[in-house]
C-alpha cells in the first residue's frame, strides 16, 4: 500500500481495480472529488490503496474458506475523521473490496470507537454494502455510498455519542475503567 493521500486523484485505480471495473475510473474519481471537497470533509479525508486486483484466496486451510473468517481484501478506501480525542473517535469510511465470498463490494459506514467491556476497537453504527459485478454497478454503488456520507457531512452529528445511543452501544463515561 502506498501511504495515505488527501485525494483519490493520486490513487492508481488501474493498479487496483480488475479490468471489468476500469470503465468506472472517471466516474469514481468525479464522485470521490465531490466527497473530498465537501466543506465538512475538507482536510479530513485520507485515501489508501492496495495494489493487486486478484480476489482473495477462497481457501486458507483444507476444509476452510476465507468467507468463514469474514475478512475483506481492501482495494481502495477512504476515511473521513470527524472527531478524535485520542481516547474516542468518529469517522466515515468508504471502500471497494473483495468480500469474503470473493465478490467485489462497495461499502460505506459510520464508525465509532468501542467502549464495550470486551474491546472490539470500533463499531460500524451505520453500514451499507453493495455487491457489484461490472463498472455500471460499481458507479451506482459508489454514488449511493458517497451520497450517504455526504448526507451525514451535511447534517451530522459529528460526535460519537449520539451514534452510540442510536446503536445501543455503551458510552465511554460508564464502561471501561
């Protein structure tokens, strides 16, 4: 992976996406630019990419499939950090990945730091996922994902506590020591 960049214009999508998705490149960049330049996201977006367009292995050990472990093989992702205190955080994420079942997906989510007794690191308190099989479906899914995140950037909330309340998750004030 190359280090984080503030714009998808620096992401070499031709090294990341399989050939059947390359016709989506211009549209993905246009959609990403709208997200990058959103007034509430300015200076908070970090894009990452992971070269290699091959799907993840479908078998890790005899008799086991990658899908059993729920592991995603990221191709490109963006994080928009809205709140960070060092102990607590809220971020929006958008990614294109191979799913555990070796399907290409577009995922959009709102993530908060975990304050459960058993530390899960983070929770996706709002998440949407689309399986895509061609460039047109990828553009449609990326459009929906960027629209979901732009709506949150327009309306908030920009602190993790309201999201935790909506998801029924513990608050930092009453859980971990």
